[in-house]
C-alpha cells in the first residue's frame, strides 16, 4: 500500500477531485459533488460531522496541499469505461505520485466491482492517494488499514464477479443453442434486423426482426440439395456464382451454410414432434 516514511507532508502536493453525472438530468449532481469535494478541504464549520472530520484531517497535516481542480464528466457514461471518459483522462494525465484524489462515492466513478478494483490498483501503482467522502456513511482513506482491507476485498470480489458473469453468459448461450434460438445480436435464419434511426451518438438499436422469404427460400434449397447428396461446398460455390446474399446483405460463407442447414433440420424435427403430440 502507498505510504511515506517521512512524517513531513509532501512538498507541492496537489489535491484533485472528480465527479460524474450518469444522465443529463443528473447534471445538477455535479455541483453537489464539487461542493462536497471543496468543503472537504475547507475549515471545519457546522455543515456536517462528516465534513468536519475530513477537514480535521486536513488541518492535522494529513492532507496538506493545494486544491488543483475539480474534473467532471457530465454526459451519460453508462457504457463508457472510466479510463475512456474525456475529463477523467485529462485528470489522469495531471495526477502524479503523492497527489490526493477526492471522490464523493465509488458509484460516482465506477460502474462495477471489476472497474472499481482496476481503478484502485491503478491509483496505487501511480502513487496517488484516494479519499472517498461517502463510504457506508463515513470517509474512507485507502492508505489506512481499513482502506488496504478494502482494496483486497475489491480484488477478490471483482474476480468472483467476472467468473459468475462468465458462467451466466455460458449457461444462457447453452440454453439458447439447445432451443434453437439466437444467442447474439445477429439476425436468426430467415429473418433480418430492423434498426432505429441513429441517436445523437450515431448508435442504432434493433427495433424488431422481420421474416425474409428470399433467405428462407435459399435455406430450403440448401436442405433439399444437401439431403439429395450435394455437398455444402458445392452449394456454397453455386451461391457465390449466382451472387446470392443473406437477409442482412452479406455474402454466404461455408459456416453460415452449415449452420442454416442444421437449423432447418432441427426446425423440421420440432415441427414433426408437435404434429405427433397434437
């Protein structure tokens, strides 16, 4: 853990603060975060016990230095990793060994345990001291014994979270495959995706999937020809010669021909089972 052998406060130590808002509606929360960060360095007043305790640490010399600025990312960062946010990247370039970084809470910075663990480990490697103003109702200093324990727990929890997420994804994929359902954002066979208009960031989302009879006709053709002994390679070669395309407008590949054939065989078998049960 980062520490200093000297009891004297570092020379020219700078104190930074960082905050973010998840959406445009939370823009006013940046003012709150900035106020909390600045108050943490101010002289104790009657604004709250938590701030007085933090300010007391400043006055004792534990956090001596010059307030160097408050950086904030105000746009939505729901899908953007911490180190890809514009203002945080600028702040990260300014931080140097011995500096202090104030945040109001972990959820104002990180979106997952994994990101939280990477964030704290990166700070330790850089030699920056982190202070969390709101942590279970108290202030957390990662240079303290409690802070060191916190970092260790975060690392273990992050690894557990990643393994659990990986297992859930694998289980879901196995189930969808077994049911013959799509397990990714690609269109299923015989259908094409319909997208929404681009948002202000240029992103589009899938609105619905619609049947594509042209691709279904090709899939039925693959099944008929292969069932009569023609190889999939020969069928693919013929498709390319005829310049046939998938419902998404892509060129047919051997893998897609194979998957389309397997999917159609399974579909016919399931239809036959339903008829027998009826």
